[in-house]
């Protein structure tokens, strides 16, 4: 790995461990470094055979060639294909060519990545300022690029085990009665679920760290009740603090100088959900501490799971943008006889929100008292908000793992929690976006992530929600969420048949909890992606171009249906043989061996297709209403063995922070010797945690498609 420095970069906090040697940017190889009048540029000549992967949360294909990306956090709820910015900035790239290499840029302002868009053979990276670090990972082994990236930026946050259960959300369940109803529906209908989200309406007038005491009267008992049914509550936290006399967050913030400033030194003002608001200056340690401590109103009730929204930060309008628009409109009204240009007004309206000039008018102060223009470090706002939340929760509940989602993120934010993919739509086109982004986000440390299942904006059809929920089985974050005013999309929101399909789907997810949790924890430990693109494992052009399939842990390849009315799809099976599994429910499944190559598979609406790799095993446990409801004492290991297969079940208590000391490993081995199978299990417990699994059933297929069963009692 080589580290080059240009100018005098801002200390973003993204990099945990710097390499020993820092080189001057002029010495950089592979790239041409240019300083122009108003920008700094890096150029890389794209080789014909190069596949260029990365850039985390961006639209477009997994191979980023042929599009331009603008890394400048934006709250844009309309993710159409031509859009260049989403909510985060993840300038990490793997160039998969003759000699694969990777690189990471640490620069908190706007970066333009033109990946062969203007000129198809040039990757052009543009910065407004010359101040950045670039790290080049020169190892040829693609998986090692990820390892080195995580050595620099740190390991992903360890989520509680329940995070691998299902989560239901909607903007908004308006009051506690609505949430209670959702909770009782899940339990009465025997549909598994672990968490229910609370969107902005739980607050008093959108004032952060308050409760609406009418719609959520006696919040404490309401929360207790929900938790006693095995649910977690996940309240939303927005950064904007309402300007209102006697509101404690406002008063404390103003008094202690916790808010971002205008150029003049007064507190910066913009309109957002609560109305005119101030924005906490998360660049300051003091402010972060103050904010983090506010979570106490939740943690005293045992709540330590949250989502941090609107932290690009999103701005609806300011007096400046609204004033300019008003001026234009008034001008038109006052001069009725003059010719008007309606287009100009319409275009002005489009620039009311999230206006770059507003960001340029906003200032931070760092811990040394230096004034920093917001625009220059724009991409750090969400990162530092999440850091503040994470540090606060770690102090308030030090023994417990927190659960935190953020909308805006930077490199390294994965250490504190994760991102969800923001405001997608109930469009089939957004399912493939979800599939690709799971892969590109895993590459830059967001192992645990996901999109709004069923789509956020627009109305969803039952088929779309079914197919998306089926994909969701293999999405680490499995959250169904939808926007205000759209059709409901909870499992029971459609017809009975749809409800049954979703119930079976969710039960399969819960039967895979042992596998999901083991694979996630091993991924973090070994610094390898949990969701892995095919190009990472297989070196053929066909594998590198397959973007609509992915590996889920070490044993499973997922091949989702994401086309409306499709009753099947083509799949690419690299290298080895694979065991094709088609599941309707935990009780009804088919399994069949496939040779490598390209195949068409038939998949009915209620069926979930996936493949198990040759010489691999997958443990299934009994489904349950929520993670931890029952102890898992019995598992069934499904596998495909032609020689020998090994699987390690990792487990721990699931909620505490002592996972490094207290955990268990159950090592399972299946060997084929001539026509016989040999089975063995080896139990290793560490610290004070003990594996609870007592009975293991085996369902092992050989290359002739013959099923061999066996049972071991421990
Ligand atoms: O302006 O809180 O991405 O998940 O439901 C919209 C309301 C604000 C955007 C989030 C979405 C959430 C919504 N929020």
C-alpha cells in the first residue's frame, strides 16, 4: 500500500491507521496529477480490459465505467438513472484489469469521478482544492485490497443479533395505537419481526429529543409493552433543532455555541421539518458529546436503536433561496404588463432545497477554534452525526451493542453503524439498484446495509413487494419502509395469498439466522465482504459482468427475481457445480445439482431461488417470532459435498459488547469417502458462552443428486 499526499488535507478522521511512509503526490504512479486554475485533477488511462468497481453508494452499474459521479452528499429522493449524487461519499475503487489494484481518496469536499464518460478511456477525478490523501493498494489479489482498505479504515460495527431479523417501518405510524396494532398483527398472524420504526411523527412538532405527549402519551409504558412482546423500537433522529424559545435543545445549543454559524458569526438558519432550525456543529467534540448524551431519554427505557436521517444535512430552504424566489414572483405580479419568463421561476423553485450556495454560507469551528466553511467538508456532516450518536450510546449503555443507521455517510462511518440506501421508489428498476448497491457498499466496509424493501416512494404492487421481500432474505438490513401517502406494504397489506407468501419468506429468513450471523461475524473478523460480487471470487469476463447475482456469506449464491411478471431468469454458475435450491417455505423445497455455465431457471411467484456452492454447507434453524425468542438447540445442515466440506457456526450472546471474549464455535465437517459420508462435529466454547446446539441433522447431496441424511447428537 502506498500513501500519497497532496497539499494540506483536512483531518477527516476516516483513516485509523496511517501507513508508515507518506509520499509526495508528484511521485504518484498509475495516475497523472495535474493542478489547473480552479481544480486539481487525477487522470488514469483506462485499459480496454479494466472493470472499475466501487464508489459505494452510487447509482448505475456495478462496473462504474461510462458514467459520471459527483460525490457530494445530497438529499435527492428521485433516484433516476442520470443522477450523479446520492447521500454519501465513498471514493474507494477497485480496478480489475491485468494487474488489479485499488485506491482510496480521503477528501471531504466535492469530488467528481468521470469514469470514462467524457472520454471512454479516461478516468478523471476532480477536486476543487488540492488538499487530499490517496492510498493505493497494489496487491494483485482483489480480496486483499478489501483487507488493506479495512486495515486503514477499521472494522465494521458489530450489530446486535436481532438486527438480522425483520424490521417494519412506515412514515409514519402516527400514534402508539398504530404501532401497537402493527405489533399485534405480527404476533397474531405468526409473522416474524424484530423491530418497529418510529418516524418523525412521534415527536412534539418535530422537535428533536421530545415526545408528542398526546399521540405517544405515557411513552414509557408503551415502550415497555412493545419490548415485552419481543420488539425493538427504532426512533428517527434528525439533526435540525427547532428555533423556539424555552425548548431545551434550542436554548442549550445557543447558549453553548453548539450550532453552525453564518459568515457573520450568528447561528445559521434553514427551514427543515420543524420549521426554522439550527444545525448542530458536529465538527466539535463538545457538541458531539452534548448531542450524544441526549439519547438518555431513550436509553433509560432500554432503547438503543436509532436511525439518523436528513444529515447531508438536508435543507428545505433558507431565507436566501426563498427570498430570491419570492422576489421573482412578486416582480411578476407587480409588473403584470411586462413579459415574464415562467421557466426561470420554475427553475428557481428547483434550487430552493439543498442549494450549494447555502452550504457555502454555513460555517463550522473545529476543536482548535478554526473556522471551516461547510462546503469544503460537506461530506463529513452525517459521519460526525453518527459518531456523536455512537459515542453517546456507548457511554450511556456501555455493555450493549447499539443499532444505528445513518442516511449520509463517508469513508469509515461503518465503524459506528451503517447506512440505509435512502429514498428509493416502489419501482422494479430500484430492485436491481438495491442488488448492485449491496455489493458496492460491502466493498467499502458497509457489510450490514440495505434498501427500503418494497420501495419508499410511490405505490407498490403485491408482486413487487413479494419479490423484494424475497430478495430481502439475503439483505443484511431487512427493513420494509414506505413513504407518507403511499400504499401500505406490510406483509398483510394486500391479499391473503400475498400475506402467506411473505410469511413463508420471513420464516426462511429466520431459519437462516444462524447462518447469517455466523457469516457476518466471520466476515468482520476476517475482513472479507459479507455480500460478495462475483468478480471478487472468479476471474472470468462472464463473472465480472454478472451484476444481478451475489454471494451471501461463503456458501450461498443469490439469484433474485427482479423483473415484473418473470417466472424465471438466466443464472451464471461460475467454475464448480452448484446445488440449486428452490424454496417455497421451510417445509417445501426442491434441490438439484447444476453444472457450471449459464442456465435458465423456472421460478414461480412463491419460490425463492438460490444456489449452494460445491463442497459447502448451510445451517438452518427452526424459525421463530423474533431473534432470541427460543434457544436454538437443533439445526439442519443442508449441503452439497463431492469431496469435503467444512462449516463453522459462530455464536455469542448477541447483545453485549463482550463478543471478543465470550463466544462459541461449532466446527462441522462432512467428508465423502468413496460412496460413504463421514460426519464430525467439534465444539469449542470461549469465555463464558456455550453453544446451545445439541442435535444436528444432515441433508447432504452428492454429485449424482442423491440425498444422504444423518443425525449427530452432541
Ligand atoms: O423529508 O422522516 O429518507 O426514510 O421516512 C423526508 C421522513 C424525511 C427521509 C427519509 C425517510 C423518512 C422521511 N425522511
